[in-house]
């Protein structure tokens, strides 16, 4: 949307989070409408949203507070994204700047400089919303700071065809590790193997997950990058080597259901017996080193060593379906919505 189109607009299209889901997310949990155009106050800028990140965490925000407050019905649906500065009432932001922030599912937002991060316009919007943002940084810090892989070790990544998983898998390969991906369905598994370069891939939807994972990891598992939780985590834990590391990144298998399910069998005995370190993390805790991480990711991308798969959904009206599709695994790599 151009600045000229913005000047002619009198309303702000937006999705409201209307109702808290009891089980699986559905279209009835959102309401589409128009609100008044936001007006920048002194010290703020008016922003036109250009890219909306679609993430499993958006479903988790509906359940409980975490690194952000719990979403409450009646609020604009929350989402991180990229926006262009259209009008500015602060010298720290200029029209045409590209910024990132928590703008939500809407066409326009206002923000102060403290609420946004200015981004390099030389990189594509797709890179800036994905591999050079929360997605890629989560994979980078989770793998290198928590997993600490060493050359020759076996690294297993669940949800390997997803946004974070596909980056973590490639980073483990760049670290000189033997990499095993876990994905759902034969087509996704083939894509993880052929497109991302996994040494082996296990289909968690097929029978015999435990046996298949053991066959793919004949020397056991040194690092497990967990994006799912549930049965896949349980299977990986049983194969962990002495002093293995488990990176607890996400639990997408549990986000879109009413209950979290039963606890893992053998816990905490397996952790004690094998001296396993199992650690959760929030990517923002590592942002003091964000510039160095982005520089490394950019270098790998520009050298052709790191792929950043992206699925683009056009139209703000399609945002709820995009999130529902993501939660059902109907995507590869990072998903974003282009509002207009």
C-alpha cells in the first residue's frame, strides 16, 4: 500500500481475537472489521504493515502469559511483523524506514521508536520477517547457545520442515554434525532430505516412530532440538547419549488442543541416569548478541550455504486460515501474510 493510498484511507482493517478456543483453533475465534485510522502522537510514527509473521506461538499466547501478556478477547490479534513508516512525529524515525515490532493483524499501527527496531532495507522483507528475525534467531541461539553441537555429533530436529526447524537443521549441518530431521508425511520428509540436506529423515506420522528414529540414529542422539513436545520428545529422550543436550524450543503438538496430555514416561530418571541437560529458552534473552547472529546468518545466506524457505499468503483476510494451516502442518519453512 503506497503513501498515496494511505492518505485516501479512513479506516484500518483488522482482525479481532474474539473468543478463547477450548480446543482446536477455528474461524469462529476471530472477527474481521474496520477500526478508525490510528493517529500518531508526538514521539510516535504512523506505520503501514507490510508483512505479518505467522507463528505457532500465536496460539500459545491465547492460553497463557509468557514473554508477552496473554491475549484477551476483544484485542487486535497479536503478531510480530514489518512495517513502513508513513508519517513521523519523531526525528528517530523517517518516512520510508522499515521497522519490526508487535503490530498485530491490521493494516496500520502507531509506535514510538522504543517499540520498534529499524531494519536494513537492503535485505528482502521475506528475510527480515523470517531467517533474520525471530525464526532464524531462535534456531541460531537455540542450537549454538543451548545445544552446543560439536563436529561429528548426531543432532535431531523435530518439525524439521517448519520455520525454526528447517533453519536449525541446516545450521547443525554447517556445524559439521550428522543431522536427522523429523517431519510429517512422505512428501515433507523427501523435501527435508533433498532440499535441506538432512542425512536421514523420520516420518512421525508413520507407524513405529521409536524404531525408525533408532534406526536413523545408530550412534544415539547428542543434541535434540525439540519443536514439538509430546510423543516425539519421549522417543528422542530414550535415545539420548551420555551428557546429551535437549533444546526445548516449542511444543506445537500441544498448542492446539484442550489439554497438554500426560507427562513423559521415565522422567526425570533418564535425565539423571544419562546426565542429560534439558533447557528451555526465550530468544529475546539472547538479543544482546543479535547483531553477531544476524551477521553470521547473512554470511551463510549470501554464500548460498543457508536456504530460507518461505510461504507467502496474500491478503489480510486470509490471516486466520494461514495460522490454522500452520498449526495443522500445512506449510514448509516460514509463513508470512502480506496484508495487501
